């Protein structure tokens, strides 16, 4: 079953699904800066565009095909200068 999610007045949208790797979301981020909280570990894979992420106080840019990891029970922020897309795997 697909579940849609919308954050930050529709500037970040995703579709949640489950596959062989477990729970995941595929989404699009519009230009802007956004802060998220986690309840589980996350692996965020950039599928198009460039996304700047600040995780554990370290800021780095990620482009298509690259990923970053986020620990559970933490906050991280991302900044997009253009529309970009991602797949996020949980757990």
C-alpha cells in the first residue's frame, strides 16, 4: 500500500512503500532549507539533483547516486537549490 506524505507546505513530498529492503520513501524536495527528525536509522540516497545535508554538525553536498546516513532519534537538515529527488530507506 502506498502512503503519501507532505511537509513544509507541500515543498517536500514523498510516497511511502515497503519492498525487499524494508520500509522506504521516494520523494522530491523543492528549493529551500528543511529540518527533519528521525525515529529510526535512515539511509537517504539522492536520485537527482544536489542536496546539501547537515548531519551531526557536518555539512556536505550529495549528488545523484550518493547517500548519507542518519542515526535514530536525531535531527538533520537539508538544503536544495533546485528540485531534487531521493529514496530514503529506514531501519
